[in-house]
């Protein structure tokens, strides 16, 4: 008995094009398997100090409300205005009026 054929590529090309030949899928993050451990360690630490990661960092440290200060900062305000403000506070105190008889 004659040996039958084991494999043929007949019609395979046509079938592949019927379903469109697609590129292999690329993953979002390539694997770090086999990468220098020193580099991976440095990358892990550097992720804490980049601008693109601040949101995740704030959530990790529990987002806190900004502190409210008793008096707003007067840094960079016109010195004449500050002096005027100081005198207006000093001479604007309300004193109880003595009852006239």
C-alpha cells in the first residue's frame, strides 16, 4: 500500500486572507523577565518621584484636605497696603460706650 501524504499547504494562504491576516497582538507592558534586577529596582523607586504618578501616590497616602491657615499669607503684597491694614486694625477696635447719665 502506498504511503499517504502527511502534510500540505494547499489552500491555507487563501483561508488566511479570507479572515484577514492580522499582526500579532502587542501587549501594553512588555515583560520584565530577564531584565537587570538593579534596573528594575531603580525603576520601582523612581516611580514615586515622577509627575505622572502623583495621583496614584496621593490615593495611596489617603488624600487629605489642604490645611486652612488662620490668616492668608501676605507674602508679595504691597508693603504700604500691609502698613495701612495694620493701622486700620489697631484703631478699629470697638469699645463699649460708657452709659451717659
